[in-house]
C-alpha cells in the first residue's frame, strides 16, 4: 500500500494547510496518510511550536520513529550537497514532493506518489484541496469549547451580524517583519481601517470581534464601533483551538496575512453558507494564490 507522510511544522495554521494538502493528495492517489508530528518541531528552539492537530478530528496515523528516518536522511543529503529545486525528488529512501515556489503549483495535482512518499512545504493555497473542501471543513473544524467563557462569547457572535477582525503583530520576527509578507508589504492600521470602512458600508449594523495575541497599541488606532469586543490574551482568551472555534462562528471576516486567521474565515463558510458573507483578506499573503476566489482583497 502506498503511503504519504506529511512533514508538519510551524504553527497551527501552517499545520492545517499541510494536512489539507496531504489529505487531498492521498485521496487522489489511494494512499495512506501518515503524519510526522516530531521532526519539524524537535529543533524549533526559538518558537517552541509543537504538533497541534491532535485536538481536531483529523484522519491519518502518526509516523513511527523508524518511519521518520527518511526526512532526516533527506535533510542530511541536502546539507552535504546542493539542494534540488525540483518538486518531485526521488531518492533511494523515498520520494519527496517539495514546494519550490510561493504560489499554487498545479503539477502536484497530477503527480503520482510512490510506496514511500513525503510531502514537504507549507502548501498555503486552497487550490491544493478545493475538491475535498466539504470533507476538510468537517475534519478541521475545532470542537466546541467546554468552558462557559468561550461558549458565551460564541453565542454572542452567532446572535450578531458578527465580524472577526484578525490582526497579526508579526511577533515571530519583530525586527524584520517584511520577511513574513509577500514583496515586503506590511499592512498598516490605515490599510486595515479602509477594510473596516468597506465592510461597514456593506453591513452598517455589524458587530466587531477583534482577535489578536494581546491588546497592542496598534489596536487603539483602529476605527471600530463602540460595542466592539476584544478576544485577546489580555482579555482571557488564549487557547489556539478554542479561539479558532470562535473565529469559525463569525459571519464576516477581515484578516491580515495569518494562516491561522485564514482558517477561521474558511471554516466559517460551512456555518454561514446560506447567508451573505463578506471576507476581506490582505493581499500580501506569502503564497500569491492563497486567497479564495470569492474573498475580497485589501
């Protein structure tokens, strides 16, 4: 039986993209899905990220210690020799399907996997898995929280014409945040305010729910209604899975270039598919094909 092992790394949003691309590829190829939950995190000393998909109803089994060996051989070989930029790399110890551009690579959709294949990259475009969107919205939908604080906010979100405003602060690299965006284009608070104005023109009674890691100074510069609700760590909201659930409950979205906020907006479409929904997404996502066709750019 063929198997595709997905090399997971990065935060929850990145892991969800990697899973979705891998899951779609296994379905197209009739292969088993295996998740490497260790190799991409074992040396992440700076950010201390870890495997987070276990809290979601994902499919696939976890890689054994021996099954993780090929990715380390692949790393070593690339370190000793010039790395290949081919998307389909075949080695003695396995086949490696490697993301080599920051755009949608259609070739991957028609690439056949061998008995021992690996998927390496971020794959941050819905075009890799749009055929299986309905299924993935089930497998990646976070469960409802068990604490009343989150449940009460979720109820308030569903009762309103809610807007999730997801603001990324680029805390991963505050000294040089331009490396985290396409073409070095950082969105200013003025850019975000223009998106807020555009959405309020369409939905004048919308209620805003602001999601951010903390109550940063930049949030004070946003032109928001007086009844805006903040869901940050400073307000007692800090569980990644629980916050993702809150994001998924919101009807409309304004998101900066965060894969995490991207998934909140994408998952929400299954809850609000029979309602008019507006999603405004920043046009500086690293992957130039990362924004859904029915979303508006700012």
